[in-house]
C-alpha cells in the first residue's frame, strides 16, 4: 500500500475524489439548498395582451432582450433548471398610449420543477410603443443632371409610376412624412420616351428628405419610374380626292381655298415616319353647286399620332365666281350592258338635269350635248320586271361642267 501513497499522481487523484465527496456531503446533507443564476432568459412582450391590444399598440424598439434570473432551491433541482423553465414579461400596468416606457420585469417559474425566483437582472427594460399604420403620400420626382430634347422633338408632361407610395410604420414617426420623392439621373440628348428608375425617398412638408429606420418603416415600392414622353414632330401636308367625277370632267379645273394645308403632328418615330401626308377624305362632285360650295372635313389622324396644330376641322371653299346653274331636259337616255336575253326600255323619255359650270360653258350648251346613261352592269338583272337604276350624266364634248344631284330612272325588262 505504501507504493500507492508514494505516487504523487495517485495521491492527487485521491485528494480530488475526497474533496468532491466532502462537497457532496456538505451540499446534500449539511447544506441541501442553494442559489444559481440562470442566464439568457428571453423577455416576452405579449402585444396581444389586454391593454396593448385595446390600445392597438405594437413594440417599436426594445422588445427583444434577455435577462439573468437568480433562483433558489434544492441543489439537486436547481442544477437542472434552464432558461426554458422560466418566463419573463414586463409589467404593462403603466402603459397608457404610444411612447417610451421603463417597465419592471417579472419572472415566473413555468415548469414543474421545485425552485423559487430570487431576482431578475436587469430588473427593468425600456420599450417604445406605438401604433403601426398605413399612410399614402403623393410621389414626386427629382431630376438630377441636365438633358436635352432636340428641336424636332417635343417633351410631354412628366409623370411617375406609381403616382403614390403607401408607407407602413409607427404612427408618430409617419406624422411628419408628407411626400415621397424618386431621384433619377439624366444626361445627354433624348429622341425617345425616357423611362428612368430611381430610389424612393421620404420628405416632410417643406420637401426636406427624412432619414428613417427601414426596420420600422416600410414602403410598398422602394423604387419608382419617372416617365418623360418624348415624341417626334412633323408637318404633314393634307390631301383629298373627288368621287363621282364625270368621265369627261377634270376636277383640276376647280379653284378652291383650303383652311389648312398641313398639320403639325407628334408621335413615336416608328409611327410618324410612316406618313407623308394626312388624307382628309372625298369631295362628291354631285353635291357641289352654287349654294353648296364649301366642304368640311373632320380631321382624323392615324392611331399613334396627335395634333399639335389644334386643327379639328378643315374647310374647302370652292370659288364659283362667274359660275351658273342651268337645267336641261335631256332626251338622250342610253342603256348599256344589257344582258343578251332581255330587252330593256326606259320608262322615262326625258330627264331634267341641272348643270353647274362657268357661265360661258353653260350658256353654250344644249340638251343635245348631254347624255344620261344607265349601266346595267351595276345591277343583277335576273328576271323580267321593273328596276330603278341610278343614272350617270356625261358631257361627251369634255366641257368644264358637271351635273349636280343624283338621278334615278325606272326601266322595264322583258324577255327577247
């Protein structure tokens, strides 16, 4: 046995074992209870509790923290107590509305283990309460830098997308926010619509930018787009044409004035470059006479073009100075393109035709110079009977005159 005590390592281990046994005896027999500090116990601020729920308050700052709890009890029990066995919550009795409060912390044994709570450290916590609300503010834009639009282009009104920003955060912090701004940087020349994306900032009533905690205040859009419509402009000439022109009549001989010869339009490059003029419509020769010498056109621009001339109507005024009207009883009624299986006769032997033209032309004409023609190729003649056919009036001599009005003649169709 002596060799055991001569070995210092064995002696040290035996001394250590005896010390532990002595401590165990003292702890369990002579001193069976004790204290221990449980560290890192989470503090729970229950916003659903009665008073906070009634006031509609939420924790804005200071809601997440931990504390150390000193407990006492049987050493065999408290040695196994963990942070999960204890709950800490602040006393909310003094909370009456939004603001910053110093709240006393209270710890509770929420386990079945037998121990008592001595104190909590720290014993108080500072918490900021407020209501979370939504606030909608208009979005403005701020263009940084300089840009240029060439002379042949036009800049329309600038707008943003979205036009408003919804802010969510503490009511007290949102009170000073009146606007949102989007900043975009531009430079150089632009010949097409600008769509610039920038970050959204918040500002007070005077336009001063506000620094805010993004963990507390959120925006439904943190970026926005500034649109600057840029369109090309061009002066497009106007044109028109004639309908129901007699075969031997040249409308180029008509003199007229027009209220606008061109229209200033704007549009995207790819649209405006398609067109060299704006077609107004047609002038029906049959409707022109001494009492009706003006024609109105409603200006309708192709899709994608808008007018910068603010011209909605264009008028043609024909100069009928020294023109006259005269009515002739025409007996030359010709029926052409008759189907070979039928025989066709006119039910009318003469037609009163009114001509319009220069006085020297009209005065030189007689009924023999005028032909009324019925072209049956314009109708489907499939059986015998009577048909009303629209007639055409010709001046085979090519005189500078025309028939005004519409003429229809009834014919009788019989089998050959």
